């Protein structure tokens, strides 16, 4: 943590000078903002060591990061890495994970689209590369049905998002714009009051009536449903094919250059994990919940888990076209200047893995290497 604090102080002047862009560094985590370390429960398989002694993988204790939760918990990543040791570290917000990646404290991260976009653009295209997909969907607008019976009833209501400029905040502001409802992106004041608060307090705020609803990821959305909430909008219904990126796999460019074999092995582990999750959904959600209990000390209630799990699609495809769309949404919401995302993807390692298994390759939507 001292490395992260020192790095944060050095970067403070830059972040202060770029307030709008800096907002987009936040992500979709929930709970405490303190980082927690989680060593892989599976020891090195004793196989051949790759070009690095270890690889440090960052992710959130969140169901939309199920690939990392399950892949680390079941030792799938470790199996594919052989003698190179996996070290997992969890984060509860995008800023700390991006800082860790930039500071060299982690090598690879599972992270939402907004922090990936922001890190890439702020660094002039030198910070990270998106190398794979992980999850789509898992985001809903849940409301108090006694106060909000239709979309029009949202006017004048208080609706929470996880953080100013985070992935869900951008989505909600963009949706409000599409309705022609004016909301100041900074203050959240307007036709609808957008309340920015950590997901860890959203359920209590909903229960007490302090907010009338929330545009949030799973499992927070299902926790609100358990409190009597009703799904007004499933964000997937707003996207072509009901698919949009919620979690990507990123790598620091320095680690990618120095250890391409390790990166490809991690991607093999991701593909293997996703294949297992999709083939064994019941076992997979139990495994993800076991990982959450190990990391946080508390498992999700079965009713919440059963509600949340089906709305999340686990995928190898980074859905690159939707990343560009999400960046455009941030621009239209007034939270980001139009970014140049050319070069943000390097999908060659992932496509090599997919090709070796006789599976179709995935597209970078024209946002690959310059």
C-alpha cells in the first residue's frame, strides 16, 4: 500500500489538472476501498517455469469478475502456468487497481471498460493493453416499485450509481441523455438526481428510502431485489445482441513485452476457466461464492446468488465494438474528451490460444495495434 500511496501523491497534480478524464478511472467494484491480498490456493504444479517466477493478477471480489474468482480458486490459472507462480490480489475500486498496474505492483488485471479507457488515454497509449474479455451484462436499474412504476416516474427521484464517472454512472447518464432529460454530469442534479455512493452502502440507503433506486452491477442489483426492489431496466436490453463489455483483461505493456509466454499462459487459463464455467454453471457459481467467502469472510445468500448469476455472460470475446460505444457515451455525458483508442487492444495472444483449440478468433473492431 505504501507504494500505491507514494505513486498516488506523485500523480496528484496530474489528476487534479485533468479532472474530467480522471473521473473515468473508477470502476464497478463494491464494498470497502481497502485492498486485500489473495494468494492462489493452488501451489505451483511443479511444471516448467516460464520466463517469470510469478505473475500477479488483480481482480475484484465481484461476480462480474467470475473468471478470476473461479480460475484462481480452482487452480486453473496455476495449472496452465506450470512452474510460474500465480499471486492474486483483489481490489474494490478501479483507481487502486490501475495505480497498482502502473506502479508495477500487479502485472495483469481484470477491470471494467471505463478505467481501461482512462488509463490508456491518460498515458498517451503507453499504460496498458486490453488482451481479452471476461464478462458481459450483469447491470440493472432496480427501483422501489411503490415510488417508481414506470420510466416516466423517475423524474424527480434519487437514483444511485457506484461512483462519479464509473462504468455504470456513464451508462445511466447516457441513458438519461437519450430520454432528453438534462442532468449536470458533475453534480448529478437535474431531472433525475444522480447520487454517487459506494455499492456497499446502496442497499441500506435503498432500505431506508434515502434513494429510490440504483443503476448497479451484480450482486448489488440482486441484493436490492431482495429488499423488495423491481428491475426497471436490464442494461443488456439496450445493447445490440444484448451484449456489452463489463469486464476486460488488461496487462501492463512492459510485462507484455518482457513475458509474452506468461501472458499467453494466463489467457489460456482464462479460456479454460470460461469453458469450465459455461459447461458447469451450478458448480461455477458455487465456486465463485466460495472465493467471495474466502476473500471477504462472507458468502452471498443463495437467493442473491441465484438471481445474479444468470444475468452475467462469461466470454472470451472483449466485445471491442461496445468499448468504443462506451467511450462515446462518456463523451456525450460530458465526462471525457473524445479519446483516441487506436492500439488499446492486442488480441494476438488470445487469438493464438483460440486458434490452437480450433475456435473462432475475436475482433478488435479496428482498435488494434497502430
